[in-house]
C-alpha cells in the first residue's frame, strides 16, 4: 500500500480505537484530527475535551474543532491538510459535499451496525432494545446521506444475554478499528470495490432521549429487559416509586440496573412479590424481577438492601400515576 495522508474525524470514546489503529498502521500518516469543540460535561458542567482530542494531543497531532464543519472556513482548513483519505467514526456532524469531495480516495466511515440496519446516531442501543441476536460493524464509503453510502466490508458479532450497551460499545469499538485497517489496503489498491447497500432491510437508530428510558409496564417483560440492557448508562430504565418513607414523602424516580424475566401474572406495574431475592413486578406479559435498583439521590443497591429502607409490599403500584391510598 502506498503511503497515504489520512485526516481522522471523530469525537466519542468509541472512535478512539480506530484512531489508535490508524496511528499504528504502516504507510498511513495521520496528518490531522477533527473533533467537536470542547463541551461542558458531568455534574459540574466543566468544559472538557472530547476523548478523541485527548488521544490526538497525546500523540502530538494537530487538532481542529469547528463548530460547523460545513462552514467555508472549515472546508478551507481541511483542504490545507491535503488529505488523501478522510476516515470518520462517531464525529457528530454530517459532512457536506465540499468535504466529501476533498480527498482523492474519498471519505470512509466506521459504523457500529450491519448496514442498512440501524442507520443513525444510536445503533448499539437500538439493536439491543429491539432484541437483535447479532450486530456488527460496517466500513462504508461516505456519500451525502445519513449512513447510506456503499459498503466496503462488514463483520458481525452475536449479541448474548449478558450483553449491555456498555459491553457492545467496547467490543464494536475494537472490531471496527481492526476492520478499518484490514480494509484500507484493498480499498486503496482498488481490489475492494464499494457495493451499494441493499434497498430492503433499512432501519433507523435515532438519538436517544431521556423519555426513552421511562418504563411502560404494559410492555412485555422481555421488551423491558432488552431496554434495561440497551439504555445503560444513559438514559437508563426508570419508573416511579409510591411514597414509602415513614414520613409519607412523594413519588421518587427509581432507576433499574439489573433484572430478569420471570413467569408472573398481575396488573402491569404492580408489585407481585418483594423479598431479598428480588422485587417481582407485573408487566404486559410475564414479569420482571428487579435485582439492583437506585432510588433518586441514592446509590445503587441490591434488592435486599433496597427493601431494608423502603418497604415495597405486594399490591403497591410503580409507574407514573400516584399510588392509590393505602
């Protein structure tokens, strides 16, 4: 493979292994990194650099952080780097035609799904939430659409019952990085030819919202279990407690961390059993046994610890409506 100058565009933690793989790839010169501007993060809202920026600076790479990559000044800055190729993963902005047309080898993207499934911002979470048995990564040649470009290569991985968005994130980050550097030599030499995405099987993975994590107890228990695994750590899966402090109190948010699907019949959202082995709650089909929970303002606890401080008894109702008077 001839020596090529590559500009890397990425922001989120999932993109860091791809940048690291390019830095270690023979005949690849990473000439610059484009990432989102520093943003307030965490409870303190202190301005922080992106994970990709931290990695780039650790390797002494020039970093460019435009508010809008489609602005003419941004395009001129990228053109000054004269990239042979632009590689993208989890950057956070759609690239305009003026950027897509800059490199002689075009722009390639590492996407965390088996396209055309789960185009969009949250493919890992929605694959889990929808109960998929496998997912994977796609290296694609970018066009002006949202993850619509032709495919260069793909690699699948099974989704196991133990998987969460966190475990899949790390596995797909490593898988995408490895596939990127394995694909580039053939792509640049012309032996790997882009193939159009199939017209059938298209689905979308929109950006997560806080309300996506709110429990609808009328859904089947297995659907809620999938969402619990998918929405960790954010927005989480949450419901609302009836007042359970000795003083009465008010309804408080309850975040669910671990649960299992169990046989059960009862009104959706109603506590059916509550003992140290777990809190069983009725769903539209079957029930969920809650194993680890976190009350608003508190710490994550096992069911045993939780019940020691909040006497949830069978018959009480979880959800968005006020609990009936005892």
